[in-house]
C-alpha cells in the first residue's frame, strides 16, 4: 500500500506534515511513521508522550498517551498519560527509567508545539530527537530518534499564556487523530511481521 495524496506534503526525505482535518490523516500518519522505524521489530519501540494536564494546549501528549492505553497496540510501549504525565519537572528521570526498563529502546517523542496561524492543526512526523519546551523557551533534554508534534496554537507572543488558553476541542481532535495514526502504524507492523513469517506479501 503506497498511497500519496496531493494534500500530504513531504517537506524533506524524513519529514512529513498533514492537517488533522484530512479524512485519511490517521492512515498516512501510520504509513509514514512506519517508514522511520527500525527495520528489526526486535528493538522495543517506546512512545513518550510529553506534556501536562495543567495546560490545555500542553495536554496534547498526555491525551494521546491515555487514548493509546485504551487501545491494543502490542508493538509499542506507551508512557506519559493524563494520570502519569511526563513533563518538564520529571522528564529526565522518566527517560532514565524508560531506558532502564527497556534494552536499547527506539523512542518516539510526542509533544504539542506552537507555529504560524496557517499551520494550526497540522501534525508533523520528523526523524530526529524531539526538543520539548523549545516553544516556551525551556531548556530540556532531547527525546527520541523520531518525533511527532501537533501545532495547537500560534507562536510569537506570550507562548505560555497561549498554551494555557488553547481550545480543548482542537487539542482533543488532534489527539484522537494522532492516536488513530499510531494504531494504523501498529497494524502495518503486524502485517510486516506476518509477511516475514510467510516470506511473501499479503494480498487483499
């Protein structure tokens, strides 16, 4: 399956962007996330959802973590939920704990971010480490080998206040889209595993 709609913008070889409002956004998030994952499924894949439920805009990550905990995604280990968030205060300790629990993990960082007005609602998938807190001028350790971000509001002025006053409706819809995209990625990984076992592609 190699669908590439005209609205799915490939910015560079390892960076993708799509609006959460696009009808097939979860499918394309899943397809392009899988492209950036390690070829061997033996390596544990961690999803680290960064943020806090004390700020509406910054709750994107924990919302995604909580939604994923309710789903069956055996190929991913999920950390950072509304109940147990990974935020600025505990980020370094939480990442150290994850690395103790999993041998050489491949980490996907997820966080909210701010951007241009026309980019609000966009979801990006990028190769490379997530830099949490950059939008509000916080110096935090980078997270992961791949990262997903959701542009929840406009940057440029009083970013901390802007995050706190972001509409929950937007954040919730974006969280569902990203969580559904990760579920699609999990389905694709399962198909890859079956194809490897049977040594041939599956036909549907």
